[in-house]
C-alpha cells in the first residue's frame, strides 16, 4: 500500500457519517464545502462499502415500487 492510501484508510470518519455522505450524493445535492470536509475525514474503504449498500437499497426500493404498482393494477 502506498503512503497516501495508508493515511486515507486510517481516517477517523464514522461509518454513519459515510452513509450520510453517500445518501446525499445519491440525490446529487452535496455542497462543495461538505465534499472537501468528507474528503479529509472519510475512510475510502467505508465509502466503497457504503456505496454498495446504498446501491443495493436503491435497487430494493425500485423493485418494491414496481411490484406495488403492478399489484395495484395501475399499470394496465
């Protein structure tokens, strides 16, 4: 591992903080000030894991929505 990557992995940002950052990023409403703060604090390993979890939750919500619409008969 390079020195920069080791420093990044040792960052103390919490996983909850990372999940919040990823959630706001899904909506595309992050402020540049918050982005800079996140880059300085968040652990890149947490970001990858949070991104995968966020994508899975998003897909799950879409599947539930589609099933609900189809079951309601509105899609006839």
